[in-house]
C-alpha cells in the first residue's frame, strides 16, 4: 500500500455515494477520509476480520471472494470505480463476510468506522443510498444462489456474461480485463469448462470473441 494522499472535495463530489452531501459536510469528510494506492494481489480485507473502515474504489478492479476449508474460492463480485465495500461490518459491528483482493493496481478511499457513523447520522440521504445498495446486493446474492442451485454450468456462464457485460457503442461487451479464471471462480467451475462453454456459445453465434474481448450477440434470446 502506498502512503496516504490528501483528498479533495472535487474527488469526493464525483463519488456517487457522496454526490448529494452539502458542501460543508463534504469539506469535513475530506479532512478525515484517506486515499491510498494498492498493488495487484493486495488483500484489502479478510473474511472474519472485524470491520474498521468503509472502502470506496476510485480506480482499478477488485474481487470479492469467499473460500472453503479446502481453499476453493468463489468470486462473489467484481468491484470497479464508484463501488464500495465494508459497510456491512460497520453497520452491525460484525466481522467481514468475505475477503477483497485487488485484481489490478487500485486506488481506494478509506473512511474509518467512527467517521462513517458520524457521516451516516448527519445525512439521511447517505443512509438511504447505502440501504438501496444493500438491497441490490441481496437481490444479486439471491440470483447467484438460485443460479448455482438450478442452472448447469452452461447456464451459469451465460448468466455471468450477461451480468458482466457493459454497453459500449450500442454493443454488449464483457471487459477484456475479466479473465476466464474470473468467470470460472464466479460460477463454481473449472477454467477449462468455461472455455468449452465459450466455444459452444461462439459456435451458436451467441457471442463473438477477439483476443480477451467477448461481445454478446443475442443477449435477450440466447443468454437470459
């Protein structure tokens, strides 16, 4: 981790979570929040650790993961710019429910537990935004559980591609920094199995691939 850097109110205003804070509260927040850089492969939080801070992603990419006693890992989510994590352990004083690891060099904002609570209590809109995010994450978790229980590997890979795709120039593109291993970890399958599924999807004309880029062709009919 790099040394902590000063945070400007302009940067904070561009963070969706803080966008509606009044100027005076934003200025106070800038005095207590920290900014830090992390290298690829850095473990930011560990499953089971006590919660001490809220983390907001301002650049880079991180993976939220859980593992069992044998070391098998499952990726629960991919976090990118504007996403945040760590709020659950701060809200209920419990322990971290998953570990978070940088998938590439990343910059994060860190807000300590006491400052987080102070900011939360003084600004109801912030609390509403966090609750909305928690509800969305619960819905996504329910969907993932349902997929793991009810869909075969083909269906789980197709669903993951649908969720990962971003719209660029009116096309649905899976970012090239998402690897086959990332997809495998998300769906509970081997990298080789994911490769076979991608081959089948390409053969059926449902996706196109170029290097590490995946373009979804029939997203509505073929992948949902």
